[in-house]
C-alpha cells in the first residue's frame, strides 16, 4: 500500500492505523494551485462502522509563506483535528438525502459523507480539502511587522532606513485627471469656449 490510498482489505480487522508524513506534492491533486506547505503529518485511525468508514485524526504541519508586509519567509503552524466519513457507492440523490435526514435527523452528517467507487479510500483528497479551507488569507511574520520602506525597499524590522522616508508628493500634471482633460477637452472650461 502506498501513501494515503487505503485499500478496503486493510480494514478487514475493522481498523487501520494511519501515520504518514508527506510533502505537498504527495497531497496536491493534479492541476490544483500550490498551497506552499511543508511536510504534513497525517495521523489517526480509520475504522469500519457499517455501512461507513470513519477516519478520526490530526493533520500537523506548516504553511510556508512570505510575510505580506516584509516578504520574509514565514511559517504558520497548523494542527487540525478531523473526522471524515466515507461510504462506498454512488452519492444518493438530493431527494433521497433529504428523506433520510428527516428520518434520522442526520442532516449535517449526511452532507459530510464522502462517497467513493472502487476498493480503496483516498485520504489525500480529504486532507487537501482541509488544508485549502484552513489556508491563511493573510501571513504576517509578526503582528507588529513594520514592513518594507515603500521608497528604498529596506526591511524596517531590521533597521530604520536612511532614505528619509516620505513618499513623493503626487504631481498634478501627471495625474489621471489631466489625462482625462486631454481626451475630453469639453471637461476643461478654458478649452470648451471657442
Ligand atoms: Zn513581516
Ligand atoms: Zn527607506
């Protein structure tokens, strides 16, 4: 058996321990955008709970991203507790799923079930989904990161820069408005009187 595709035969005794550490390339589906993560450890137990299979475990690792302000490589640790439910066979139609949830009050559980074909469970695609959901939208090396100087590009966390700092005043002559006046002379009261 390789990686995170678990053959159902591994569950003959009802349980299967998983403890795998993989680089991002071992998890990323073909064509998916890179998440910039380091090694991810997927640890837990897959159990057969007729008619389903349940994985209860933890994903640990770190996102490796440049700080949004100063671009320094920054590690954002994650430790995610996950419960994934799998069921073999085609997904039930919507009507069926609704009827079932009415009977058993399992609306949330039902919608979380992953249906699969064939004789193996793919934990990798579930792990990838969790990592996409949890990916930070912002990365800061520190809450108080001072960022780069917009003038000279120096990292203001390491030393104050010497460039004098203030951004140049915008010259009106180069502004978008003067360009508009050239395109539409009627906007300029001086020119429209002819
Ligand atoms: Zn920073
Ligand atoms: Zn500067």
